[in-house]
């Protein structure tokens, strides 16, 4: 009984229909929160007492970096579920993640670089946080290259899933890099125990942007997942009905 | 307004950060929708060609 939801998530027609129904909600919620977060971050938040208005980069940098990690963990968990239970939908979900993750890792690196130029005096430094985030980009790109190098979809699913699962060791390294090593990068100011080190006028827009990017990821994942399911269900009769409905 | 755009002298770093992130968000939406549209078109073509129901 408790496991019925899990079995239903293994059913491609069920997941396809569920994703179709959910996408507009996530799209509009993400769009509304992005507008609110941008207004809060650019207009309502006061300038930082040390960094002036340069600190406003945080409202695009932190959500992008959060997105890159969230996408990777989602991809690795889906890949592991696909490997362990041979679940086609899970492989489809993992395959949907890679391009999203790679692009937001680039956003995190590039906005961090622009932020670092004035605050650290350099666009790039071979720093533990920066290097581990760069490795995350290579993991996403390697995953995509591996998939496109294997023609057989099932073999591509299994091989790339293995890569995704092994690469997950990089995620705690990224998160703790600023604590384990001497890093130029600041330590976490939101994702830590106890009170965040930021006044509410600065913190609230950041939390809104983090929530917005989380919803954006779910939206992007659901749209791509539907495509991946269609690609895997080559001859299923439900596809005829599903496509006729749209 | 011009003071807002000036960003306390950090305009050259703040605005490119926001522009780049926005471009990546928009591109992701376009790519995801295009990927689904292509999969749908392929599935339709397969159905027409084979009448491929098991």
C-alpha cells in the first residue's frame, strides 16, 4: 500500500500525464517568484556596507550555484534508481537533467567570476570552491558526451548512470570546500545551522530567488521528461491516445 | 533611474551577471520545449508510418 506511489512513478503513461498536468503550475509560480525576487534584490535590498551594490550579484549567483548542485543530486539519485530497479522513467529523468545542470553551472561560474573581479581582484583563481564547481561542469559535459557516444538507448542509460552516481562524491566536496580548505570564497551564510548572517531585507529576496530556481528546475525537468519518455516508449499504444489529447 | 543603472559604480559587473543568468534561463525554457516538440513529432511520425501499436 505504502509503495503504490513508487510503482505509479514507474509507469510511463502515468508520469507523462502527471507531468503534463503539473508543468503550467510550476512555470507560472517560477516566473512570478523570479519577478518578485529580482524586484526585491535590485530595488528593495539596501546596498551592502562593504561591497556596495556589487553584492547584488548574489541574487543570480547563489540560485545558479544552488541549481547546479540540486540538478546534479537529482540526476545521480534518478540514475541510481534506474540502475537498481531498472526503471525506465528514472533513466529518462536522469537524462533530462544534464543540459539544465551544465548551463546553470556555467551561470554560477561566470557570475562568480564577475563578482570576484572587484571583490577578490581576479576573475579566476585556482581555489577549492571554484575548481570543484568547474569539475561539476565537466561531470555534466562528460555525462552528455558519454550518452551521445552510445547509440543504444539502454546501454547509454546504464553507462551514463554509473558516471552520474560515481561523480556524486564531488557534491559534498563543493559544499564543504570553503570550510575544509583555505578558500577565497566566503563560507555559507544561508545554508548553515543557526541564524543566517544577513538582514531580512537582503535575505528574503535571496530565499525567493532560491525557491524560484527550484520551481524553474522542476518545470524544465517535467517538460524534458515528457520528451524522454516519448523517446523510450517506442511502440506503446498509450502514446497514440496521449498525443491525440494534446 | 540613471542612479539605479549606475549600481554604485558596479554596473559593469552587476548587469552582465543578471543578463547572462536571464539568457541562460530563457535558453533553458526554449531548449526544453524544443526537445519535447521534437520527441512528439518523432512519435507522431512513428505512429503514422507503422501504425506501431503492439
